[in-house]
C-alpha cells in the first residue's frame, strides 16, 4: 500500500505550511475590507452630520425670517418718560404720533395693541422702558418709520424721542454687528447703507455689493486690497467720495474692488464652512 501512494506522502512541515498559507493570504483581505467599510461608514456619517447642521441653520434662518415678518407692523418708541402715557397707551399714541411726526393719518391711526416692554428700572428712572405698538395698517407703519429715519429724533418735553422698527433678537444683533463696522468702512472710503431687516449695501467707484451676514462683511474687509487706499479719509457714508488725490485712478480702484469681490466669492464658503444654511440667505 505504501508503494501505491507515493504522491500523497509529504513531510508534516509542508502540510502545516500548506494549511497556514491560505489563512495568511485571506486575513489581510478581510482586514482591508473591514477598514474600507469603516471608512465608508465614517464618511457617510460625516456627510449626514454636515447636512443635518445645514438643515438646522436653514430652519433657524426661516424661523428668524418668520419672526421678523410677524413684527413688521410694530414700532418702538424710545425716550418717553415713564407714566407719561397714563392708563391708556393707545389713546396717548393716537394723540402723540401725529404731533411727533407731523403726519396726517387718513383714516385715523389705529392700533392692535400697545404697551411698555420689559421690567422697570427702579435704580435708573431717567432710563424709561420703550413702548412697543402694533399698528393696524402696514402703510401707516412704513410712513412713520420713513419720517423717523429722515427727521428723527423728535422732541417731547425736552426729551429726545426715537422711533425704530421692531426686530427679532438675532436680527438686532446682526444690525449692531453691521453698525460696529462703520468706522472701518469710512476709513476705506466705502459708502454704505443698512437696509431692513439686516442688509448692508456697499458701493465704491461704481462697484456695488450687499451683505446679509456681518461675518461675511468682516472677512471681506479683511481681504480688501489696501494698496489703492493708502491715503484714506474719514468721510461719512453719505459723502460723494471727494477727490482721489494720493490714490490710484478711479478705474484702477474699481478693478481692485471688483477683483476683491471675485476672490471673496470663491473663498468665503470655505472660510465660513457654511452652505445653504447661512443665516444671511433670506433676501426678501
């Protein structure tokens, strides 16, 4: 029998190597496949997390927009002494607003509600709480706010009375952040305007740009080309720009500003790490 099976007789070492070799070749493959699966799952979770964050920011921006829209018939009156309005705030405002604004309301102005906002300041009586009023007719709200922007503040009993629009807290914070950048804009001789609810519009030498997020405006100002503005002045935003002595020609300044806009548009999403969920996307 031994002589009839010469082909299957092998030393035990070869048999052991033959058994080990298949396992040694399979294990790396299994580990590689497991690593690839873990990597794919990690990338999928990262994508889902990023999409979820963007959706959350988008929903927050929509919620903020809805709140601002619900407040667009409101006005805030600052500086009216405490108890000046008596027990009937609406009657007081029906009499005071036409005198303050010099507007003739036809039909007569009406309110849905009006009251003071916030707790009293017992330690500071010279700081009265603002009055918030919701008007019945939107066109009268716009009339009052337009006059307040052009001719305010008004005078009542030797006190300055300011009339402003009513915004959500987030929008108010964005407006304050925009206004904090005004000295920088004046230094760069860039004209600006702040529109409702929180949109900063810039223009210089025929090139215009608007911003809905103060972070984006800050990044833009940091990336603005300064070589054409070595001799800057502190003109107000409503000045006509004056002459260009000490600066590059207007055509070159326009080119520099347009190029800066182009570079900023390419890089801002990378710097901010934001997409469609940016809080400044609501442009209505």
